[in-house]
């Protein structure tokens, strides 16, 4: 009996094309998300830019850099209490996966932080700047674009008084 052929997923990184192949995808992503409300703290922009430039995943790096260019900058002293940022606890879904509740952290803090997600990971870089009930297309672990949806964002001050169950 012959097994049905699985459709072959074409990933520009497999062809060794790197940034050049990611550029058209990033341009399409930016066009589709040009009206998205993304807010990133000034203090996070420098760190996130450096992490994107050092990232091994060309597509995620290029998307994060474009996302930072599209984002509204939140200056020191200002705040957007709903926007996901470094050290935020974020409940989210990525594609058809179950609900996750993880803290966005610097890559070096992943090993020492409970329930941590590095901001230079595919999902982590996608969550930065988003607010609850906001979604965008972002690469999943396999490199395919899928919907990344924020359910809830909590910051340190809010977390002391309440907890956010992981749930499904």
C-alpha cells in the first residue's frame, strides 16, 4: 500500500538563501501588519535589535527588526500597561497549540527563570509589543507562519496580588 505523499514545505533557510529569501516574506508580513498596534519600550529596543542581529534564524531576525521599525516607541517614564515586554508574564496561543503562560526573558535568563520564554525565540520575539486580544502571523517552531494570539499580559506589580493559571 502506498502512503499519500506529504506536501513538501519549502523553507528558504533550507536552500541556504538566508536573508535574501527572507526579505520578500518580511515585506509581505509588513504589508499585512502595517496597521497593527505594536508598542515597544525604548529600553527594550536596543536589546532586541542586538539579539535580532545575532540571531541564527534569519526569518525571525528579519521579522523582529521590521516589527521594531513599525512599533510605536514607549519612552522612559511612559508606560503601556497592556503591552508585552521583557519580564512580562504572557498567556498566549501559537497556531493550534494549547494555551501557554510564560515569562518573556533575555536569553541568558531562560535557564534560571521558571516558565521562561526567550525574547529571541520565534514565539518570544513575536509576543513583544502585543496586547491582550491581539494576533499576528508569526513563524512557529517549524518556520511556518501561524497565528500568534495574546490572551493576557501581566507585569510584576500586578502578579503579586493575583495569579494567572496556565489552563487551556
